């Protein structure tokens, strides 16, 4: 620099100004550090993109029991009644058959305390009536058999009488013919005697004798003809009597059969009424057993749905809730319909329970803290709610906390196959479903179960 000016700048000033300019132009040390950090983060990000990521399907649900009999159940009364006594308190452990509530009757048909005894008396009376009906039917059956035998005998007797009368008619007819012949002979002799009397061959006395003979034979013919008419009338009467026997006994037998049918009908009605009485007595005995509501299995009384003494209940109305003891826990998890085809039985799931501290890395289950393993046990064949499908997940190796309670909320992940992180990011950005290469093999399932 040329020193043309008289006012020269001191060297100290020069040095300080140069240092200031250099500081303005030079890069700060913090920037270098920031660059190194950014470069490090970039390298880590690139490396992370190629790390393996386990795809998963998430869902929400709650704790339940695998066996429906071990899930919370409402204890219901079978009959309408009035609460007389509570034998349990909420939270109490009860055994199967323990008395929970004592009820009293509400229907006036069952108010009578002696109702079973009175039903027994009615049944005994009905049994006696049935025995009488049976005896009457048996007597009418014997009467009918006796009438049948008498009918046969009476018919045989009437037929014999008809035969006798027919024979008598035949005999009388022969007698009439014989007498008619005698009359003709007598008349012929009389006519010959008339001509002979004119010739003087026959005497007048002989003629009188012949006339008397004609009169006698004519009278005898009339008598025989009357006898034939009587025989014919007796034959007709015997035939009428034969028909009357048929009609009379047919009427008597029909009446006996009708009376027996009436007795058997009354017997059947009595049996029906006796069956109704037996049914009613059994129903009364069973109904009296329903006055005491018992625990169907071991468990805890969770909540009383009816309180107080004297409160009335309808049929099948819930009284309290019972939680069975030591249920086999399972998670009831709901997933979207589009994810169901990707899930098979035996898939491993990671579960996070409400109230249980956890840090979950869904793609890296090995570094998760506070989550628990499960296995898909059941996949419903139909949707449950809002188009979602229900899964039942059971413990894997039985490592779930003992403090878990039914109904607790659960957030779960069904673990699928491993893919690079970059692929998972690309899939999420494009809203593609997870990829599925293969379902768990049976050999792997059995090894895991062992």
C-alpha cells in the first residue's frame, strides 16, 4: 500500500482491522459441527432405510375369555318373583350351587302352600275314576261277548223254527191236495150216482150217503186248507221273528259297543287329565326349586342389577353379573375387512394392555418394552361391527400378566413378513396393503407351541 498520505495508519490499527475482516469472511466452528451432524443423520437415515421392518396389521379390542362359559354372565331368574333375601355381596367369591337370592311367589295360582298335596289328592281321585272306567269298559266287553253268543243261539233257534214251519206248510199242502182229491172222487161218485138213480140202479139211500160223503170231504178240505193257511202264517211269523232277532241283538250289541266306546273315551280323557295333573305337579315341584337362585359355576359376584328387599322381578330378568373364576384369557381384537385375507391362524401378535406401561416399535418387536406376545386362535367368518372382523388371540407361552382383568382395553399388532424400511414408507405413502409372502408353516407352528 502506498504511503501518500501524511496521516499514516498505525500498524496496530491495521492488524485489528485485518483480523475483523477475516472473522467476517471465515466459517464459524458451529457450522462445521452442524454439517457433521447433518451428514451423520443422513448416513444413519440411509442405513435405516435398508434395515428390515416387520409389517403388521393393527387393531383395537379388549380382554375376554376364550371359552364362552368363562365370560361374564348375567344371572337370570326363571320365574317371576319377589326378592326376599340376598345371600351374597358384590365382589364375593361363590361356589357352584351357592344361594345368591331367595325369591317368593307372585302368581296367585301357586299361593297355596298345600298345592302339591292337593294335586296328589286330585291325581288319586283321577286314578280311581280311571280304574272305574276301565272296569266298566271290561264289563261292557264281556256283555258284548255274551250278546254275540246269545245272538248266535237265538238265530239258530229262529232258523230251526222257520224250518219247522216250512216243513209243516209242506205237510199241510200235501194234506190239502189229498183232501182235494177226496172231494173230487166224492163228487164224481155223486154224479155217477145221479145218473144211476135215474136208471134205478142206485137206491135213494145210497145217494144220500154219497151226498153226505161229498159234504164230509168238502168240510175236511176246508179244515185242511185252514190249517195250511195257519201254517203259512206261522212260517211268516217265524221269518219275521228271525229278522226281529237279528235287529234286536244288533241293536243291543251296537248299544254295548257304544257304551264301551263312551267308557273308553272317558278313560282316555281321564288319562289326559291325569297326565296334565302329573305335568302340573312336576312343574310345581320344579318351580318351587326356582325360588332359590343359585350360582351356575364358581366365580365372583361383580354387580347386583337388582337391589333391595321386596323388589319384584319378571321372568328371565337379570339379577346380578357373575365373573367365572380363573378364565382362560384371550384378546378380542377387531381389524379392518381389507386386512383379514392377510391373517391366518397361528400368526404372532404383539399386544399392549391398557394400564400397563409400554413402548412399542411395531416394526421392531424385539426392541419393544412392555408388550406381550399372542397367537391368532380364531378368525370370525362374518363381520362383527362397523364392517370389522373379530380375532381371538391367545397367550403365546402363557406370559401375560396375572393382574389383567376382563374388559380391559388392548391395542394389538398382527405381525407379518419382514421388508426394508424404505418399502414400508413407500407403501404407507401410497396407502397400499401389506404384502404377504406365505402363511406360517405347520412345522413352525408346532415348534412354537412346543
